[in-house]
C-alpha cells in the first residue's frame, strides 16, 4: 500500500475521529496527547495507592515475591512460612498436620517444616 494511506482513528482522549499520521497515534492533537498522558499517570498513581492500602490491610495476601523466594531457600520453615508457600492459612496447615496429611518436626512448641516434606505436597 502507499505511504500516504490515511488511517481514521478515534481519539482516546476526546473520542473524536481523526486522521492518524502514524498507526501508533492515539490522540487527535498534542493537547489531547498531553491530557491523555496526565490521565494515565493519575490512573497509575491511583493504582499504586490502592495496592499499598490493600497490602496494609491484608499483608498475608500480598506477600512479596522476594519473601517467597527467601522462604523457599530455607531448609526449615515455620508454620506461617510453610502456609505462605502452600497458599493456605496457618490454621488450615495446622489442621493438616494434626490430620497427618503434612509432616512437621516439632522444635519445642513450634512446628518446623522441612523442605523435602513440603515438596511432596506440591
Ligand atoms: Zn482528541
């Protein structure tokens, strides 16, 4: 096709039709481009703030990947750590231990979960 093919697009900012010079154009004008950029930045900021609030409310749900990797590297895990890896609540894991489904070694009053034992559960 020729280079001066005209592409009719809808501006993502003002939703008006416009003739795009590039296939990547999203807006009809510089003004709209700037407004769209600001809007996107604001959306990103709101998204971040929401995640931060959620992490504060339910830190157990939003465990950071690094934390998971750190636990995976351990040979012995606490009940809480093992529960994170298995994606269950500590209470559920404790029940599984009592029911004989999961093996744990007791270190005093605390449970210790060996890496090899957790592997079997997947
Ligand atoms: Zn526009």
